[in-house]
């Protein structure tokens, strides 16, 4: 366990990335901008967060299906 005065460090390793372009309905984009502003995040950071969250959920479901092949 961490000691109360122990300093934690996080290392973020850059990963290769690629730019993509998508069309988002204007009202949805405005909602995303509002949420990003309220969360003190950039729109890009919010989109990456949402994509990552959804991806992790889908990958978790995939792992469950692989472990339990009898489920539909």
C-alpha cells in the first residue's frame, strides 16, 4: 500500500495516432462542446474519453463472450 507521504508518478507513453474526420450532427456537437466546457476539458479530450470508454466496454463484453461461448 502507498504511504501517505509517498509521491506517485505516472508515465504516459505516446502512442502512434492517426487523424480522422467524422460528421456529427450540429446539435450533438453543441451538446458535446457544452459538456466538455462544463468538465473543463477540450472537445478532443472528451471525444477520446467517450471513445475509450465505449471501446473498453465492448472489449470487456468480447472477453466475456470468449470465456462463455454458450451464451448467445
